[in-house]
C-alpha cells in the first residue's frame, strides 16, 4: 500500500494558535454553554453542548475547503472563549436561549429574537367558520383563547382537522387543493353547506374546547367522524395530525366529556 502523502500546507488552526494547545487539552467533558469573544470583549457567538470538550475540539481545524465562510470568519475573529458549566443538557439549552436573547451575538442566526405572541382566533358565521392567526388587538367579532404559541403551524393543523370534523363524509383526498400540506394563512374559511349535520357553530364550539385544553375530547370528535374511512393511508394521516396536535398541548389535560 502506498504511503499517504503528507499535506504540503497543513490546515489552518486559528483557535489553537490563539488559545494554545493546553486550552483544548483541559476542556471539561460536561454539559455547558460557551461564549466566543472578540478582541474588544463583545460576544460573537453563543453555543451549547452536551460535552464542551467534544464540541470545542471540533473547532480546532479551520479547513477552508470544508467549512462555510461564515464559520471561518468567526474562528478568525475569536480572541477568547468563556465556558459556563451546566448540570445537564437541558439546563445548557435554557441558558443558551437566555443568552441569545440577551446578547444577540453577531454570528448566531437562530434564537436571537422573540417573535410577537400570536394566537389562533376564529369567527363563526352562517355557513362558514373563519380561522386565523392574529396578534393584539383581537379584531371585532373574533374569539381567541389565551393560549399564545404555535402560530401558523398550529392554525394550519387545526384547519385540516376542523375540515375533517366538518366534513365527516369526505376523505382526505377531497380536502381543498393545497390544504394537505398546509392551507393558506393567516386567515382562511371553512365552508359548510346547509344540509350538513355539522355546522360552523359546532366547529367553533369544538375549537373553543380544544384551546381550553380538551385535546382528548377534540381528538375523539375527529375519530368518531372518521370511523367509516378505514383505508390505511387515511387512518395513518389522521392519526399523524392528531399526534401533532397533542404535541402542542403538553402536560395534564382535562378529562374528555360528552359535548352538550
């Protein structure tokens, strides 16, 4: 076997040159947060790690052919790395989130701002249930529950499930075009016909109960209406959407009750 040819020019190691080999040899193998500082003391980047040793050692080599330019600029600008040890990875995640919002480091892209709270709101009218994502103030005639979060993702999921609940005779293949992967938001209309046994007011009541935490009751209503649809694909889709809904409502939930 031919001997491996050594590199003519070794990969740059700006952090090793600046911080020294002992820094990387003595890194703790524990969860924590690290702050990369510039020469002027400003924080350039905040990160968290299950193992600070493993994470920071991955920064030793700055190969320009393998590393994005943004990362290369960061490593060249770092003058000092500050470590904060945490009890576990979840603690590190919480501390990282706090620091990102407080410091807004230049090289962090995610988590550096908190979006304005958004709410799912609705309005029932004859033959139509309107669903939307709103911020304060609430438009006249609309109802919302004090459960911020989820925003468009939750509203998109609710629109699909409400459509199934309001149209128990129809399969998912009858859903309006484009809705299967996410209906158009921030506002949309779920129409009902005069002959349907379930109307817009019914959908509004179920939505109200759901956003008060009655996830199991809402899921039971959806499943009850889908009993005739036994195709494996249809059943799998509905269960996937219901599980996604449950994920939006962690913690204990009120017991399911029979609607009035």
